[in-house]
C-alpha cells in the first residue's frame, strides 16, 4: 500500500512521547497495548533504533508477550516499510534504518523468547540459512529464535549460504531438517538448488527440507519438492514439529 510514512491503522494517533509515558499510564491503570503496538510499528518505519529498543524493554516490563510484540508491533512496521520501498516512497538507506531498528527490538526481546521455551526437551536438529545471494535475515533469525526456544537445536549458517554449505552442515551434524529462507524472487531458485544438492548427496528423504520468506508460496514449495513451507515463525514451529513426528515414526517403524 503506497501512502505517507505514518502507519495507517485504527486506534489512537502515534505519540512519540509514549515511551516515557508508559510507566505513568501503567500507574493510572490505562490500557495501552494498542498505542504501544502502534508506537512500535512507527519506530520501525522511522528507523528509530533507540526508540524501538526502549519500547521492547517497556513491553517486557509490563508483561507483553514478546512474540506478540513482534507480530502485532514491530513486524507490521517492517512490512509497511517494505511496501513503501516497493512503491518508491521509501529509499534503501531508510529501509536499512528500519531493518536496524527491527533488529534492535528483536535483540531485546529474544532472550525472553528463549527463556520462555528453555525448559523444553530436545526436539530435533535444524539447519537454517538464507539462500545464496540473499542477505535478508530478520525473518530467518526469528524462525531460529522460536524454534530454538521450543526445543530444537539450531545450526544457523547465516546469509547467502551455498547449497554445498547446507549439505556439508547437514552431514556434519546429522540434521533432521534443513530450512532455507529467501526473500527475493531471484534467490528463490537457491532454495531449489539446496533441495537438489541434498538429493544428489543421498540425504533425502531422511533429511526434510522446509522453505520460507516473503515471496515463497505453497505452490513453489510443491514445485521444488520441499517438505513444507510456512508464512511465519509460529507456523514454522508447527511445520517442524509435524515433520519431526514423521521422522520419529519412520525411525520407529524401521527399528
Ligand atoms: C528489511 C528488508 C531489507 C533489509 C534486510 C535487512 C536484514 N538484515 O534482513 C535490507 C535493507 C538490507 C534489504 C535489502 C534489499 N532488499 Co529488501 N526488504 C526488506 C523488507 C522490508 C522486510 C523483510 C523482513 O525482514 N520482513 C519481516 C520478517 C519478520 O518477515 P519475513 O522475512 O517474511 O520472515 C517471516 C516468514 O517469511 C517466515 N520465514 C522466513 N524465512 C523462513 C525460513 C523458513 C525455513 C521458514 C519455514 C519460514 C521462514 O517466517 C518469518 C518470521 O515470521 C522486505 C519487504 C517485505 N514485506 O518482506 C524487502 C524486500 C524483500 N527487499 C526487496 C529488495 C528488492 C531488496 C534489495 C534487492 C534492494 C536493493 N535494490 O538493493 C536488497 C537485497 C540485497 C540482497 N542481495 O539480499 C524486495 C524484494 C522484491 C522481490 N520480490 O524480489 C522486497 C519485497 C521489498 C519490495 N517491496 O520491493 N531489504
């Protein structure tokens, strides 16, 4: 959606002074999640890392679920910024600033997300990385955090990962699942290349391959023979758990 730099949403006007107002609003018993989420979104659109980090801290202090803060607050801001960039209303340096602000917020929220899932048992080994030529990692990192918080052992290879690197790591750690992220239509081909490389190396079908990223669809997943795809980190968790139960059942059946 192309338009101004203010996030268009129902609810109260964004209030830049909200960060310092939060403690007072809490004392007054005010309900502020709507305003808080809107301030989070706007801090990302503005590329205001300090504000984003402070809002994340305040959210934790008042007991907001960190994942909800990401989904309802910060992620909506980066999506809006992306749309603005897409229709030429925002330029790359601004988008970069928005991405930095997003990272600043997630850095604050991540330890709490991990803590909430720290008591779980080990569910399986997952390799994650962004496809070759692609440097987007915010979504992939979020997937890593959620999966790790839920008990999966994550091996994050970072960005612009080659098929050979995915294969080598899968062999090294005897992975159960390989997850490939791609945000650009041009790098989606890299997801296919990873699956082909896993096939060539005899790792499939034992090692499952899952994909994700803004441009990825179920249709694309089916076309390249992926075992699944998800639109967000929460669905990625469900997907990984379902695939692990297949892996475990197969192991039991073969034993
Ligand atoms: C932030 C951003 C950037 C940042 C990246 C910073 C970083 N460290 O990641 C910067 C500014 C560096 C950047 C650069 C570029 N970008 Co950019 N970027 C974005 C933006 C705005 C947001 C992406 C994001 O972080 N979203 C938030 C996260 C939480 O969502 P997500 O990534 O989709 O991840 C979720 C799901 O997809 C899923 N998921 C993700 N990965 C995986 C993996 C698995 C295995 C699973 C199961 C699930 C899963 O779960 C995640 C969490 O919920 C998008 C627009 C958009 N709406 O996506 C454009 C966008 C992706 N970029 C775009 C472009 C064109 C570029 C550049 C080429 C610009 C340029 N001219 O240089 C470069 C690319 C450089 C490169 N070689 O990679 C285009 C892509 C167009 C296309 N279809 O190809 C987009 C769509 C913007 C647009 N509307 O035009 N970008």
